[in-house]
């Protein structure tokens, strides 16, 4: 399996839900990885240009691409 590093940002609504609620983003990322056959290695909230960093293991880039397209579509 290859290791992939995914950087991303939250929409204003996504960020507001994190601040105002009890959203478990790590569990959501784990579920997203599992849905395409990948494995979540680690998840970090970051500061700066990106809001989060996901480290995942997958057999192919197609799995990661599928995961990110699904996330963008939701």
C-alpha cells in the first residue's frame, strides 16, 4: 500500500459546525477512507493555508481520488 497525504479546507458551514457542535471529524475521515477501501493512518487539524491533513494508505491513487471527489460532492 502507498501512503497519501491529503490537505484540505473546510467550507464556512463546515467550520461553523466544528466550532459550534460536537462533530468528530476523525471518525468521519475514517469512514470516508473505509468506504473506498483505504485506511486512515492519521488526521490533524492544521493552521494556515489548509484546515486539515489526512494521512491514508491505499492500493491506488484511484481510491484516494474517489474519496476526495465524494467529499467535494457532499
